[in-house]
C-alpha cells in the first residue's frame, strides 16, 4: 500500500518519541501511571484519570487478573426487541410484491443501524472494555457481513456467541462458529451436499481461522468440505440443523489423517496442529502488542506464547494473561505503535471526553465513513487494519470529526467537498449514493449534539496541592495521548484549549 507523506510523518513521529519514554516497570513493581494508561487503552477505548490511578498501584499480574476477572459473557445493554424474531418463511418472501420487498429491505437496513447503535452503547457503558475489544477482534477474525446475511437477528445471534466465547475457549468458539447460521449462510455452507460439497468454509477455516496460508493443500480443502456437508440452517427457525440425507459418510483424508470424518473431527485435527495456536497468537500480538512480528526475538516469544496457549487447551484468557504481563507488551518500543481503528477512534473520543448523547447514529456513521462499519466488514478476511486504517481521505475525515466535536464549527460539508475533490484528483469518482447520504445524515445529526468540554477539562486546571497550570497540562497529556505529543500544546489558562490541541496532534491517532 502506498503511504501518504502525512501518514509517514505520524509513524515516524512516534518511533522517535518512544525513545524518550522511561524504562518499563519490573514484573512485581506497581505499574505507575504511564504503564497503567498503556494497559487500559490497549485493552479498552479510553482510560479515565481515575482508572489510571487505580491500576497504577497494581503490578502486571494483578492488573491483568483484574481485567480478566471483570470479563462479561453477556451484554449489559438491552438489545432491540426484534432480535428473537423467527425468519420470514421462504414462501412468504417468494410471494412478496415489489413494494413489500422494498419495505423488507428498508426494515433490514434500519435494524442493522439499530444493532450497531446498541453495540456502540455497550462499548461506551460496559464495565469490561476488554470484553468489547475481544468481541470486536473475533468479529473481525470470523468476519460475517449483514449485507449478505440479510436476516439481522442471525447477525445478533452470532454476536452473542462471539461475546460469550470472547475470553473463553478457542476450540469451543471455533466449533460454535462452524455451526453458526450466519456463518453457514455467509460462506454458502447451508446448501453444501455430498454430490456438490461447497469448499468455502473448509478453505476459510484453514486459511483465515486456524492454520494460515501454506499449511494445507487444495486436497485437504476438498476433503474437509465433504466432512461439513449436511451442516445447514432450518428455514423456519433460523437455527442450525444437520441434514443427514445430504452428508457425505465416505472416508476422507485431511492433513495426513484418514477416516469417516464429520465437521467436528476435522476441527479436532485443526486444533491439534501447532500452526493453529501460532496463527491465532500472532494475530493477537498484532492487535495488542505491535503490528510488526518478524524480528527473531518477537517470533521466539510468539512461539512461546502459542505453546502455552495450546498446552492450556486453547484457553483465551490464559493467553491474554501471558500477553498482558509480558515484557513485550510494556516495551517502550511498542508504545504508540498501533493505529486506532475507526471504532476505537470514535468510541474512544466519546468515552475520553464524556460525550453523552441518546443518539449514537452519527457516531456509527462516522466510524463507517472512516472505514469500519461493524457487522459489515469488507470481505471474509475482515478489515486489514494497521496502516490500512489511514489514508488521505480517512485521515482528513478523522480531523473533521474532531473539528466538528471540539470547535463546533460547521466545517464538515466543506471538508466533504474537499474529500471528493481529492478523490477526483487521484482518478477516483466521488462517492455517490448511499455513502453521500450517510455523510449528510451524520452531519445533520451531529449538529444536534452538545457537550461540555470546559467541564471535562477544568479538572486539570490545578487547585489545592496542584495549582500550577503546566502540571495540569502534563496530567492531561498523559491521559489523552499514548506518548509525548509531536507538537506540545502551548501553556494556556484554558484547559479546554489544551484538549483541542492534543486531539489534533498526530499522536492522538495512535494507541
């Protein structure tokens, strides 16, 4: 991917800044404020100064255990009432008039928005941000899109399953994913039969979910696909069902093993391969520690983490504890080395600055326009993440969102026009249709949001034992940014001005 000069500036800036960081704490020592903030922001969306103070007194193991103990298997927010509705019978869909079909499509689109708003609300209010980060991670690992699975209750049910297993057992999670109705529809497995096995799930379970490329053959895929024939979805209930009559009961040969395998037995074979633990561990390393895995020292640690993961029977919490207590996680060179995803950027900004609103749709739209529309990843590989989150258009979009929130200036429409002009200069067509409508919708609804930046910022103004404005500025910087700013704010009597400068610093894009 071609990296713009501005993105390169961001990446180069933090690589220099981390050199000035203090040496990370020893394993048994209290974390201190910097390490506590690093931990809370990597495992959540935005750390408050109060939480930083609490975790600063804990050592690495105590802090990791506290986060893992708080994990939630069930969301705290009440979902929309329609999530338990049965699917529309096929005969009813077939007999619909064109007008009824359009109404049905509009209902599906509206419900998808409601589901996204519900999840954003959960991210903002949950007592366990780590649960949300892990659910988001698995949502991307086992990517399934609402745009193909058009019956939105199935998307919700999959989400519930991912959350329930987010910090549980990877083997259990993988088995439930293989039976998940949304996944069976998304990868065309629901109609896979012995006469014509569909290879989509068999291919993705090896390439994207377990082994990774290079550790299987085309024959392994074809043979595994036979094992999953008959795994289907009941059209009346929307639940998993096994269609015995279309399953292939013949002998199969998968990854050097032969037998009359069914889908569960193929998953057993995949879980016994050491490459599975290594593949999942490497993805979690990139998500929580560093985007770069390639140095011999890093590869050695990934291998050690993966061995512990596999030896634990694929206990995800155990692996996360190893990651969150490691030297690599707290290494100065890995600070601010990850770019915030659009969801992290939007939800994190709201959470950091106490932006409260009953209408979350403009923020859902903002995240989508910045490249991350939850429940609708671009393809089965999910969002590539990393540097792909930032390009000239999305970086400008992030700036405009910040401008809109922190200056309350009506600049978004002008900025959107400039984005279209920029796209045309690059030989691309302006984004018409749905995306343009989403932008206008976001702008209109964002205009109705008011919040009190002064109230949030004044707690750093300094009083009592901490009366010096400069100390307040340092305290705010430590809370808002992962490392020292590239452009240090000027000392001002108004703490809200410090906040406005900090969120415009390139380092604010990093975690």
